[in-house]
């Protein structure tokens, strides 16, 4: 399994407000980014896997919604997470 509990805790500890705070916007965006990267690599090898392709598109949309929410709420936090994760925005 590519996403273990320990990996999730590591992501939330690094990008969220703490490893127990799984609901922070920054933590959710970082988790979505990790999952998107994993699915992208999978699709490079298995280009006809349309179920995974659909899941990837849905994840990208969820991340986009979270980023839009953060941008409207606090532009500085938005800029920090985009820079930290290296997103093209």
C-alpha cells in the first residue's frame, strides 16, 4: 500500500498544524498532492486504466476547490502552500 497511516501522519505533521490535525486545509492539499503524484506515476505505466484516470481528475478538482477556498480566506497561507508544494499557480 502506498499510503500508510505513518505516511499520512508525516504529511500532516509537515504541512498541517500538527500530525493529529487532519482537517487543516494545508494538510488536505498536501495529501491530495501526494495522491495525485502517485496516480500520475501509475497512469504513465498503465495509460488505459480509465478508472484511475477518473479518480485522478476528481482528486485534482478537490485540490483545486481547497486551493480556491484557501485563496479566498487567507492569501498568505495560499501562497505559502503553493510555494512549498511547488504547484503551478
